[in-house]
C-alpha cells in the first residue's frame, strides 16, 4: 500500500467488522490501528484486509 487512496478500501472493510468503532491505516509504516468495543477477532480483520485486495502480516 503506497498511498491514502489505497488505504481507503482497507479502512472501509475493517470498519465493517462488528464491534469495530474506528480504524486508521498508516501508509508509511504499513500498520493499522483498530479500535473496537470488545475483543477483536483477528481472523475477521485478516478477511477484511484480504477482501480489500491486500494481505495482513503479523
């Protein structure tokens, strides 16, 4: 991911996950900050990132 335009679909997919209240992607570092109102399912986040056409690395 090289620009904010690329990050937008990933952010949108992550924010669709039940319980997620906010998501922010830092294009420079390639990291995401996800805020949820409960325990976050990493499998769901991985699926959302995949749906947007990218891969999650841990």
